[in-house]
């Protein structure tokens, strides 16, 4: 310490050197203290000068939802679509080759070329929508469901596309003859009338049979297909079915076919009696 005092007292230059060193040390210590105390403030300052880009929470949530939806779609992309999953407007026809629409009327060997899946047993019946002019006064005065026939199972059973879902429909009040040749003719005539055509479906009484098929009057244009099949003798009246509004008209059509020996009645007349 005495040496330092003597160095201080020696001359003015030594005093200046000591003062400069002390000022430098003091400045360094002050800077260190300032940095330690103001560290958080400095970080905030840097954040303000160089902000990190962020997205609003609503945008992040939307992007996450879109990503999840995309991943779900990709997970099921390998599953081929079926008629029950193809939801398109009923006013648009299913995509079919032009040649198919221009070919001659379908026969029993060509019926059923469009493969469809029946709706699950839990699928509700189609909701009645709109109204359709009915060709017969006997029909119930209720709105009719619009659909397109996409498959013909037999003479009295078809599959109809309604609002993107395929329903199996059985013609109400009819029975298919057990004679194979007549059954094939009924299927061919049925396909000729309704295959790939827009029809109206009208129910009455029981909605479905024991197999889950919709029981309906099927109308194409001004033709009640149920009645037309009876007139041609290709089907018979279902005697086990409950009475219908058109039971009398059905009976008259069957009597006329029997009198004209049309279809099944020609075969029945040709068979020898007991």
C-alpha cells in the first residue's frame, strides 16, 4: 500500500494512470452489473426487434383439423367405393357407358350387370319427397319417392338408387310364378320397363317384407308396373298380402290376362286336368 501511495505522490503522470485504471475497472464492473440486472429486459428487447412469426390459435386449430381429415381420407383411400357410399344427387344418372344406354332391351341373361350392395338392415326407408302425378285413381294419395332402377333381380324385385343409397324394392301385391320360363319372361319385361330409368315409389300399409325389402307400387311415367305385369300374365296376385287400395284393379287385370290366356294362364290352360 505504501508503495502505491508513493507511486501516487511521485508525479502527475502516475496519478493519471491510476485514475484511468480505476475508471476502466469501475466501468467494467458497472457494465457487468447492468447486464445481469437487465438480462430479461434485453431479451424482451431482442424479441421486439426480431419477433418470431406465430399463427393465431384459430388458424392452428383449423390446420390441425384439416390435417386430421386428410389423414383419415388417405387411410380409407384404398377401399373401393360402393353404391351405398356414393352420395350424389338423384337428379343425376349414375355414370354408365353410352353403349349400355343405346343397346337393345335387356334380357334375362343381361339383367343384373350393375353390381350393387343392399343397404344394411338398419337403413331407414327413404323419406317421401315431393309429389308425382299418379296414373291410377286407386293409388294412395301420398307423395311418391323418386329413384332410379340400377338392377333388376327378377320379375317383381328391383334395386333402386334413392338419395345416394340403394334399396331393394319388391312390387307390392304380386307373386312370381314358379314356372321358370314365365319367371324369366317377367324379369325381361320388368327390365325392359324400368332398367336404368327414373321411377316413382309409393308405399301402402306394411313398409317392408320379412326379408327387409321395401314393398312399393312402382310407377314409370304413366305406367303402373305392378298392374302391367299382371295384365301380361307374367305375375299373379299375392293372396297372402293384405287388402290394398288397388286390389280391385289388380283382380281385373289378372282376370283379363286369364281370359286372354296370356303368360302363365296360357300354360295353365294347356295343362291337362286331373
